[in-house]
C-alpha cells in the first residue's frame, strides 16, 4: 500500500488547499517560486571557478 502524502504546506506547515496543492495559499506558492528564482534553494554540485565561467561565455 502506498504511503500517504504529506498534507501540510512545505513553506509554512499549514494544511494544504486543493487549489494551491502542495501549498496552503497563493502566498506560499509565490514565496516558494521566489526562493527558486532568488537562489533561496540550491542544488549542491561541484564548485566552478570564475575563470571557467568566463572562458565558457567567451567561447560560444
């Protein structure tokens, strides 16, 4: 039997609302988007040197 999904908003912990799933409100939905757009969430990876970034942008 599959495990029941969490029924709380990942931003504030309040119960989710069907219209904004998996969030509780438009505000939390927008806050989550702003975190992604503003580097609030990061995916770990190897560190890139500034020199490596500059040479890639000049070569294309």
